[in-house]
């Protein structure tokens, strides 16, 4: 019951158009909107449809990863930051004309580079070709995991030996990225710490002790005679007790 | 199913069949979500009433008040649509729908029985987790766009909580994935077919521990008590949905109840056998009757099984809610980082070691052989075990897949869809 | 806030400066007990200052007392601390009797003990229930109210009202207890003893409840005395003071011949004195003090109330015996228009929430010259501001709930 069957070009194109329109449209929304929080939300929708495009291409793992990491992680952080710090300056952002021009130049040149690179690739394969391959690995997690450790099992069925040989594993980038993330984590934890003195007031008991210290420190010390506990029925507040003879 | 519809109408391969199949799936899942919310709200009121030594609704729709939620829904629809002045209108209006969409989308990959799933997703576990993580947006947007400090507080706390609890949740989910060797929920469910000793929760004590930690993190992830400070009524009036009234407010609750059901169903598929009951009654009935009818009946029983297990999970969540006080946000975060994460990691290491050392499981006490994992990620000549017609050893074959249109005994697959066609009931 | 001396442990340095928020909690708010407005100054989740604003329930009761006779003012005392109305009535009755130098017959004395201790149980059940409710635990609230319903049914039989009784009046009570009332009361007590361990399990020893209340809002004994706190709030900080033992003679002789404990922990050891009253016979009677609890925190104030309920049960049992043993006048009320001598009188009683004082100045007329009520919750509430400095926002309901304030009493 596979709905997004690639054997049916109409269906495929229909959904591709929907997802692409949403992605590009909300991308433009990010550009043209004036409210920062709305910009962040449009970016959520845009990246969500990009994940949809990944699902459409059959790359379910990457699509789910896009949703989880990009949308569910990075954008949550982004919206968090935007929402908490959106003060007067950023609620209504007006972009000047010179910024538009500069952005068009930079973005446009990047777009040109990407288009040339994309269309210049020789090895365009449709999912059809993958299916026609002699042996093909499905898009499950195991081939991806194996590729990350250096073993490319998805190219076992490649017809051209040159192509099969030329693909190496992703072990090195994986290790580099892992170290990078570790450094980022340590840096974030270091930056987010609050510098406190040794008498930390985090946990409750030391907070309470601090409270007591505060009380004792500001006033004169406790007079012992006033607050003696007798438990023989006498009140501890001797001077205030009208009936007490002591 | 799309081909089935196409063949009925004699249109041949056409998009109409696919559209109808999609609509049927969507409507069925909508039923689970909406009717489920109705049922769960009624159950919550009755269960909370009984725990608190009172009755709960008793008038609407007969002695047990089971139409109470419907009456409440009608009332909420008829309420005036109020948007606060300071609210960001667009975000205010769209926030509940985002949450509901995320909750609803998680059902796409959830198998209700062997083969009864809206879309066969290979990495179903990952997909469900990813989509559930999108629910936090509705809370953040609702809290922010309501334009009041109180709602903002609630949203901040809830976002921090949900995002933090995704970490131990993911670690707990990795344990059954590791034991089964696949992320495919249908396959994980099928591996637990048969007697209940096959269930992953009885596989080793570390998986048992992991199941408990999973349930705790899932309760925290859907903002149920004792982790419900986002909706802490006595502290922030109603937290992030203070300014919502009418249908929008009820959509938040629909999203919450359907998320509760999703995580309970996910727990039951991953740990508690999924659509297979403790005693394989459905399988026996299916084999006795045989043929397509037997297949369908056993699948229906499987669907009922999963719904029942999800219901039990939701009931346990409600039970916990009405018994315990609420935790403070720093206690919630402490629990996540200091207790849940190390315990989940411990469970993972323990389960891995148990598998590696091949230590006995509950299965060995009963005498069943351990269920075998099989590699399913290749297809083609001589590489795949899918070439043989029988199931992998150790799994009692549930029912013959007569509906399988694709031949899985062909040596070279031609024009197949990029989906694994190994047994496991994916058609 | 604090000084900038680096050696001082009260100084906390932060790297990043964040903005402060001024938040208004109430007057309509589910967790402030009544119409209380708390203005909080917070930095994110940490509260730096709390300022209570009162007066939303002020009904000029004291001014009205300058236009009514002594017995006519009794309903106004009902509406002050409406959860412990019997004890308010008692305080007013005692001060008028002190002014008139009127002595109550024996049976009336025992009747008053029964009624005021039942009122104490009812009030503490509300305090316990709403405290759990503030912290998110919905069920003990209803269990407590189930028991309270039984008490209110008994009160309804005695005086006809469930909340604003006006039963104990100067001179005694408006009517004697109906026939068979004491048997029903005994039945209720026997059944109530089974419920108390349930409540302990649900709240007192529950680890989430303990982590929400232990170590929160610690008040030293000196601070409690300085701010004028009384009642369980004072005894929760380890100050041994209960007006039923240490009060005026006119009040303590009401409890003469009764055996009961004052619930107060020894400040040095932190342990509560052993009680020789076994009411249920198992270890759940007196739960262990958790490790994290510090004397003077919210948990101890809550615990004192729970144990006081047990002592009230003990008192009622003795009082019922003594009441049934005596006969005669139960204490007929004084005349409606009774001339008050040109003197003043002040009397403090141990109400469930603290020391409730009434002050009356007569001038020879039946209508007093001045009437004043010293509210126990008013002084208890004043300690909120210093207690709530530097805590998290979610601790405010915990602290205000543990002080157990009723706005009717504060605003009068």
C-alpha cells in the first residue's frame, strides 16, 4: 500500500510540486516577513517540506533525520532564542534597499554555483536506475551505519566498476563531526555555567542554611535565655507568657 | 490495497486507487485520533472520579455518561472565538493545528497489526520519534503568541522539558532496535509473536528496566503529571493555553491525548508484543480458518490487541496523574539528566552485553528458541535471506501472505519499489 | 539585594545580566488562598521579592461591631475565618464572657471543647487538601473533603448550618447538642482514624511531596517569633508555644483535666516527642521525618497540622466522655441586649491557624465602643516576603499554602 510509488510519475510530480512550492514559498516568507518570530515559524514549515521532499525521494532515514535534527532541534533552539529576546528592535524588521541588493548578489551567485554544480554532475540517476541495479541495498539504517564506518554496501550492485570503486566510506567525516560536536558541547556547557562562589545555593539544604545564616548574621546573636525549650509544659517564649512566674 | 481497489473498479493502474486508499487510511487514523480523544477524556473523568471517591459524569448518554465528551465538544465549538489583543494573530491561530498535525502524523508509521499500517516506513521508529518531537512547536508558539507573561512562562518550561526528555527517550528506544536489528516497527512487532515470553520486555532485566524508563520519559514527553507543569493549573492558571477557548483549546487536548496513545502504542510495539497478545489466539484462529478470511480476522484481532494495550498504557498514565503531586521544573530537569539518562544508558549497555554474551532470556525458560534477527537490507542474488520462502528460524510464521503481489522468490527483482520485501508482512 | 562583599556567602555573582519581570499573582488565582494579590519580582524563574496586597475581602466587620450588640456580632466572626468558624465564635464568646466575668457551667465547657476541636479537624482537613491541590495532587483534597462532609453534617445537626454556624455564643451555645449526636460523633471518629494513614501515604511520606516541601521556606524560630507567627507555623519552627497550655487562665481552664500533647519538635534534635496515644496501632500513625526536612520548613508545618488532628481526635474522645458524664445547663446564651460594663477585655485563643485575639471595649451600653479582631493569618502572611526571596516560582504556592492563610480573617 505504498502511496508514493515512484512508478507513477503523475503522483510523484504532484507531491513534488506541493512540497517544493511550500518549501520555496515559505522560504520567501522568511525573506519578506517583518516579524522575527513569524520568520522562524516560516522556516519551520519550509524545512518541514524539505523533509517531505526527502521522503518523496525514498530517503526515509534522511527525511526523519531532517525532521528530528533540523526542525526538532535547531529550529526549536532558534525559536526559543527569538521568542525570548525579541524586543522592540526586532518585532518589525525593515530591510533597506542596499541590503536587498547585496543579498541578491551574494545569494544569486551562490545559486548559480549550485545550479552549475548540480547540472554538471554526470552521474544523475533516477530511483528507477537504482531499482534496476543488480544488487541494491534498501534505504534502511544498516547500510547507512555501515557506510559511516567505512563500508559502502549500497554500491555492491554498481554496474560500472569505476563508479563502484570510486566511492569510499564516510568514516573520516564522521569522526571529524563527532569531535566537532564534542567541542561544541563542552563549550556550551562552559559558557552556560553561572559563576558562583563556593557557598553555592543550589540545593535546598544549603539554601536553607544560607537563610538561617542571613537571619543570624544581620541581627544580634540569639539570647539563650529567651528561647529555651523546656518540654515540661512551659512555654518556650517565657517573657511573653503572662502566666509564667519565671 | 491500492491495487485491490484499482482491480475492483477495473481501471487498471491508475491514481484513483491510490487516492482512495490514502483517504481510507487517513479517515481510519482520524477515527483513532478523534474518537480516541473522546474516549480518553471520558475515561479520564471517570477514572479520576473513582480514584477521588466520586462518580464522574453520569447523565449524558445514559448511566455512565459516555456522551459527555461529545456534549462538551459541541459546547466548545459554539463558543465565541476570542483572540487577545496583544496576540500575534497568525501564530495564535495556527499553534494548536501544528500540535495536532504532529500527533496525527505519528500514526502514519504506526503498525496496528501485521501489515495494517498507513505507510510502510523502514525507519519507522526514527520517524515516529522525529515527528513527536515537533509537538513542542505548538506549545512554544501558543505560549509566545498569547502575549501574556504567564503563557510565556509555561511555554518556556514545557519546551525545555520536552526537548530534554527526548534524549533518554531515544536511548530507551534504541534498546529494542538493537535487539531486533531493525527500525521497522512491523518487524519488531512480528518478532514478538507467539507466547508472551517472546516479548522484548522479558528478554533480559535491562530491557525491563528500559521499558520502565521509557514509560517515564514518555509521560514527561507528553506533559502528563507528574510532569505537567506546562498546564499547571494551580500555579499559572492554565499555562500556555490560558488564552485559548473553544475549539482551539480542545485541539490542544486532542493532540495531547493522541500523543499519549502514540507513545503507549509505541511502548507496546517495542516492548510488549505489539499486536500479538500474550497467547497467540489470533494466530491460531487465522490458521484454523485459513485463507484470506483467516488472515483478515487475525489481523483484526491484532488491531484490537494493539488498541487495548495502548488503552492500558493511557490508563496507567491517568492513574499516575491523579495520585501524585507535581514536580517543579528544576526537579523535572534533575530527574531527566541525573536519573533517566544514566539509567537509560545503563539499560542499553546491559542489554547489549546480554545479547553479546547470549545469556538466557525468558524464552529459554519456556523452551522457545531465541528469535533470530535477519538482515533485510539487501535484495538480490545470493545475498539476501529473503530469497528463501520460509520465515527466518525461530519466528512462528503468523499467517500466509496470500495478498503478497510481489514475488519474493525471484532472484533478480525487476521494477520493484524501493522497499524491502522480506517477510514481515509489508504488503 | 545583597551587599557586594565577596566573602559574604549571600553574594551570588552572575556572568550574564537578565531582565527582571514584575508579575502579578492574583487576586483571582486558583492557588492563592482567597483573594490575595502577590506582586512578584522575578528574574526568569527565580523570585527576588514578593509583596502581598491585601484588602480585597475587607467588609468593615469591626466598624459594624460598633453598631451591634455582642450576640448580634457573632455571625460576623463566622465569616472571618470561614473554614474554622466555630473557633472564631469561641474566641468572641470568651472575650465577652471575660468582660462580663461570666463563668460557664461544666457541661458547656465540655461542649465547647468538642465543638472547637471538631472545628480544628475540619479546618486542618481543608488546609491539608488545598495544600496538596496547590502542589498538583488532586486526590487527597477530595479524601479530606469527604471526611469534612461528615463533620459538617454533624454540625448541621447541632446548629443548622454547614459553614457559618454562629453556634458558640457569649454565655454558651445557642442550643444543646441533639440526642444521639455524641454517638454519631464517636462513630465518625472511629472511622476517621482509618483515613489518617491514607492521607499520610498520599502526602506526608510521598517522595514527590517531600521533594516539593522539604527544605523550602525554612523559617528560624527567632524569625517566627519576630514576625508574630503563631499556631502550627510557629510550632513548625520548633517553638514550644500553644495557648491551650500557655494562654490565659480563662482559656486554659477550658482544657483543664484533658490529656493531650502539643505538637512541637525539639529544636536541638529535630524529633517530635513520643506520643503515648495509639490510635491505629501501626507504624503509619507517626510517619518518619524525611531526611531532607529541616525544622522550620513547609514540610514540618504540614506535619504539625497532621499530628494536631490526631491530638484533636484524642481531645474529642475525652470531651465526649466528660460531656456525657455531666448534666445540667449546657450554657444558655446571655441576653440579646446585654449591657456591657465600661471596661476593656482582650482574649486570645488557639484557633487552627494561630492565635486569634478579640478585643472589646464596653461603655456601659449594650453596644460596644470598639471591637477588634487580631487575625492569626495576618501575621503569618507577613512572613511571606522574607521567606520567598531567592526561591523558584513554583515554590510560592508551596510556601503560601504551608502558612495556611484565609483571606477572610486577614481582611475582616
